[in-house]
């Protein structure tokens, strides 16, 4: 089964902190990221992931009555925004949930496990 | 359908669906094949007699039917692979079905997977593991047949589309998954147990089905003490069924029940099963609840029951358990302490038993005005007719 593991977190936590503080935070979660990549690599050597630029930088595009309307992001007014995603091929949902739980954001944000439709 | 044929169907359904799901990797495909085999059985068995090995006959017929069906499929992507796997299933109608690996436990864990909604787990478990027909389940849960059929279709689609595995979970997941399975069985039992005298027998049959499923789980997981704990609890509760409702349809509280109406054989079996659970020396919430039920059945001293509730609260500090413990403490003689415990409970807003229990303790302390207020609070929270009559009688008793 193919799964998208969507990473959600409150990006405003990163607003207004210094470069040093940001670097410190990243360093803190580094061991967990290493564990994640080891486990994901074992489970699916072809797994891929991407981090997204902050949702505040997003453009929201809609076509209304044939006219393109562009507004600034984020799309939804929720606190947690999608910050990245992984695409993986895993044996089953239990394994997808296990891998998702290893993503550091599962602790300070949340992970969404979405099976990908295969036709 | 005659009773024995129906019993055979219920017994053989999960076995056959389990075996075919393992081979086909898809519960819906397996169910279709087994359903066809049962239709053929219904046609032939009354005429030709029940085969020597009904289980093997069903599996062989389902296998052959699935092969025919697949061959007719033109576009099915995995056709060749599935045909090859089906060829590996025994085609001998007289074979001993026990020679094929038993997949019923995998079926049960799959039907009770936490990624399914709770009512979907219940419906799926009754359909696939208990082998009940869709109309029977719909009637028992007081929903329409199309609604229940839809619930089952959605659940099976979710199994397939989200990749819920068909297996007994590996050891590291079992501590999480076993309680999920037991919970589904307990919910099935409670659905039947809550049914009052006037309601259909089908609802009450749910208790028997839950007990049958719990026995199956005990057979399949003989080292799981909580499975035995649950079975003991169900047997002990079921034993009191006839005594719970009076001739006038009123609820009869445990202390006021006519013990002659208790089912002695069921109590004995419950006590035996509980001893088996306790011999495994890993206590858990179902074992402790069964121990409390056993205490009531054997007339244990109230302080012993209160102590068992305290042990239960240690591992399951849920508000319901805390409420029950508070009542047990009061029954053991310390009404003030029981009342204090009730006042400390949070998270039971809207639950009529909380003000009802508080009212009862206030009444015992002769605080009648406060008791009346609590009875009124409880009345505002319940539509259940026998419960309302009970509360109204008590309310009049305290001059409210």
C-alpha cells in the first residue's frame, strides 16, 4: 500500500525566535529524525519526503466565475498547518501508523496517515 | 432453516471466511465466495443430507466458486496470482477442516481494528465472526437493514482502502489490541443486557452471542487472562438477567434481587472461568470486574467488594469506575466517605446514574431536601421508562 504521511504543526511556534534558538530546537529533535530515517529506510528504501515553506508564504488560488482570485495563505484558519509530507510504500496501516509515530512532529503537532488511491 | 443447520452455518462461516480471506487477501471477495457456498448448501443439504465434514465442504465449495468467478473476470489485475493461490486450498469435501490453519483469530482482530469506527467493528464482528445475518444484526441494533448493510460495506471498503492488515497482531501490538477486541465483545453483550423485558428476543440473543464469541477468544488465546476475565464477567452478569427486572418491568437493584432467579449453572461456570483467569497471575480490569460480580454472587462482605473496586480504580481510574467504587464504599458502611468520593468525580456530566447515586446516599444520611434535588437532577437526564419510575418513587419517598 502507498501512504502519504502528512506532517502538521503549529508554525507560529517558530515565529519570532532567534536563529540560535531555532538551531537549538532542530538539534534537540535530531536524534528522533535519525531514528525515523533509519526505520523508514528499512521499511521502504524508496520513501521520499519534502519539507514545505511556512504556510504564511502560501498563495491560495481559486477560480470564481471564471476569474482567478489569489489570496495570501494559509488556506485554513486552524492553528496547525501542513509543514511537510512523506510518500511511502508500506505493508499495511499498522506499519504506516508506526512510522508516522516516529516523526518528531507527532509529539508537538500531529501526523495524518492517508492511503493513496491506486487505480 | 432448521436450528442445527443454522448453528452449523454460524460455526462454519467465520472459519471459511477466515481461510478464504487469508488466500484472497480481501474480506469482501472471501465473503462473496463463502456466501455462494452457503447458498449451495442451503439448496443441497436438506435434499442430500449434511456432508460428513460441513466445514471442509463449505471451504471446498467456496474455493471452487471463487475459481469459477475469477476465471469469468476479464479485467481483474491480480487474477492469475489469486487463481494460483486458490489452487492451493484443499478441494476435498471430506477433508478434516482442522488440517487447514485456523484464521478466525486473525479475522476477529481485523474486524476489531482501531482504525474502524466502533459501531463498524461491532457490526463486522457479528457478521463475520459470529456469522449472524445482516437482518438479524439490524434488528438487534434497532437500525434498518439497508443502514446496517451500508455500515458493513463501508467498513469492508475501509479495510481494503486503508490497508488494515489481516492478521493476529505481532506481540508488541497485542497489549493494545487485545483490549480492543474484548471491548467489542463487551459492547455486544451490553447492547443485549440493556434490553428490557418487552424488547425483542433478538436483542437478548446478543448476550448469548457475546458469550459464544468470548468462549472462542478463550479457546484461541488460552494464555490471555483478560479474555477469561471477560468471559467470567459476562457469565456472572448474564446469570442475574432474570432477576434484574421485576414483573412490572421495574429495574431491581442488586441488593433487592430474588437470588432464586439467578442462574446457578452460569454462576458456577463464571466462577470456574475466573479461577482459570486468576491462575495466570496477570490481573486486569475485566478480571477485577468479574471478581466484583463473583463477590456479589457469593455474598462477599461489602468491604471486600469495596476493596476490589479500589484495586480496579488503580488500573482503570475512569469516572464510571470511581462512581461504582463510591457506591461500594457507602454500601460497606461509610456513607459520608462514599458521598465525598462522588463529589470528587468529574467527567460524568449528563450521566443520570451520578445524581441518582448521590441522591441515594443523601437519602440515607436523612438529608432529604438535597436528596430530592439530586433525584430531580437524575430524572432530567433519563428517558428510560423503568429508570424514571424508580427515581420518581424514590423522589416521593423523600417528600419531593
